[in-house]
C-alpha cells in the first residue's frame, strides 16, 4: 500500500531535480520561515549540497551574525552578505538558505535572480513569532516590542520577497509537507514554462 506513495514521492523528487537542472535553489523569506530546516530537507531530496549563507558568513568572518551587526552595523553586514552569496552562487546546483534581509538588498537580489531559482517561504505573523520567540539570537528583534518589529519587517519586506520566482506557504505543519510543496512548485513552474 505504501509502495505507490513512495514511487510518487520519488517521481516528484526526480522531476524537481530535472527541472532545477544546474541552477541553485535559493530560499528567501523572513526569520523563522524555515529556510534552513526546509533547505536541508530539500537538499537531501534533490541529492545536492546545502549551504546556509548565514553560517558561511559566520565561518568566513569568525564572528556571529549578532557580533557582526554590533561591530560593523547593518550596512557593512549586508555588503559582506552580498559578497558571500555571490560566491556561493558561482557553484551549483545547490540549495542555499539566505538570511531574512538578503533578498531585500538590490545587489544580492540581482545575483540571486541571475544564478538560480528563488523560493519565498511565506509565513504569517503568528507562525513566525512562535518560531523566533524561542531564541534571543535575532539582532533585528532586540527591540522594546519585538513582535511589532517583526510585523514591521513583514510589511516592508513582503512586497520584495514577492519578486521571488516561486512562493510556498510556510505554515504550522511538518517540514516534510512544506518541502514537498516546494518540489511540486518547481515541477509546476517548469511545466508551465515548457507549455508557453
């Protein structure tokens, strides 16, 4: 009984991998959208490497994201982020999860659009808040009203995230469901472009 389901799932993975081709799959969205956890799962399904841009930034700078923000400010951090993401996108295919502000930066967004297929993991405020409220590691949320700050970031950034190639709803379900939604969206967009 479970064998046809596994075959269908494998078929979806294979079709998504073929549709992606040599391109990178870049996940964008706000903090807490699931870019890293979903990204790791997608990389496993697609049998390609996974890279977390924030982890790579911390590795090359030998500082945490919070320390970078404190020491150099957001503008200098965004400049470093652009350079790191540009370098990561030279190789491929791979799944790349980006920080919440990466796609908002014009230069970074330009590199992402040129070198891959971008997926916005879109989530509502309550889902994001439930996820980010558990840890005190988000520099942009170190404010008097962090939930209000998060809502402000949504209003400012969602119109820009909407420029991503694909949008998949990140919601309060198992991450396997969201990963499957991403794979299906990759296949669907490939079929639509072939038909046109």
